[in-house]
C-alpha cells in the first residue's frame, strides 16, 4: 500500500468520480482507475460502486476512508514535526461561521498576516455542523463554531461570547409587536447545521411560536437584505445586527439570556499535532479578545 494510492482513493471519494479525481491529483484517469483497482485487490474489498453518474463508497470504502485520511494526516504531521523550527510557516487551514468571519476575524487575520507572512492562510466558511465534520476529517486544522459540543475527538477552547438578537425590518418597534405578527413572518436562516438556527428554533418552541415558513439562504448579505425588505426575521449576533443597521432598515430585539448568551469556540482535533502556525494563531486570537467587551 502506497501513499499515492491513498491520496488517489481519498480524491475519488471526495470528488465522486475518477475523472474529477484525476484532475485533483494531476494525473490521467486510467492511472486513477488502475490505482483504485490495485488497492481493492490488496484489501480484497470493493471500495466503490460504479455508476453512470460517478462512484459512491461501499460500506467497506466508508470504513477505509477514515483510516486512509488518518494515515495521510499522520504522514503530513510527522513531516511537519521534523521540519517545524518554531517559526510559523506553511499552510494554515481555518474554518469559521460566516457571521464570525464577517465581524470578528478580519482584524485577527490581518494582524496574523502582518506578523507571519510566511504562513499561507485559507478560510472555509460553513455551518457549525459542517465545520465540525471538516475538522474531524482533517480537511481543516481548526474552526470557530457556536457553543461547546460533546465530542471527545475535539479540543475546544472558548474564544469570546456573543449576544444573539432577533432581527426584523424596522417596521417592528418592539419584540411584543413582532411576536404578535410572527405567524405571518418567514424565518430566514442558514442551512441545517447552523448553531444560531437551532437556537432560534429552540426559542420558538419555548415560547410556543409557529412561524409562517422557513427559508434557507446561503449568505449573510442575502439574509440581511431579505429581512430589511420585510420578508421575515432572523437570529444573529448583536455586533452583526448593529453593523448592518447602519446601512439597512433593520431593528434588533433582545431575547432572554438563556437563548441570547452563547460562546464562540475554537475547535481542533485533540489527537493532531498543533503546528507553530496554529499555536500562534490561537494565542493571537485569545489576546485579541481577552479584554474585549462582550458584544
């Protein structure tokens, strides 16, 4: 079993086709097909189900994918550990909720870039559930997510608190008036897996509200624009609402503390080596928000 085989196998699993995987690993499709067949023969297991539209993992393939990713990760880790001189260099792959990326990270990323120009930064935005999966599968080194999670595979460190507020168009001057009109409102949220969305759904359940309907949008700007137009309501950090209120006709409304006070947590795999680049990023982030006022 060779590293090249594992890289090709993972690429096929992630891309869902031999052709796309060949482009990813910069080789020809025939080589990808041959390497996968070699791997299947060595393991005496079929790893993929071939279909006209592409390929999907078998149950054996799903099991092997976790091990293959871990082997590749450990290989990269061992190389990084030997090459790590204590000076941050190389690639640092980060993840963040879109709201955190919009209002909290620009200053941190700018300072980090200025201090450590040799580090190549990348940032993936997504829901909390998506980011946890990305960290678990070694696709990113760490991520900012909403709240703490019962997951022994993760090391979790609180970075700062957010105050969540209900956001509506400026037509509603109080929470009481908004609640009265909630049956006619559309709830505008990110896709399933968003921590703020689940918090809002819990609040609705607690107070016995049933909104008109739920609409998923892919971007923060899209949600804010629809709220400002009077289409519905959403739940966002107060800092975001205040920032956008300077440019959009929206109003935010306070919620009970058991729903409004949430922690933003930085997560990474507990069994993975923290590189110098990651360590100094965590330190810089903690320093940035250690004495910052709660939003």
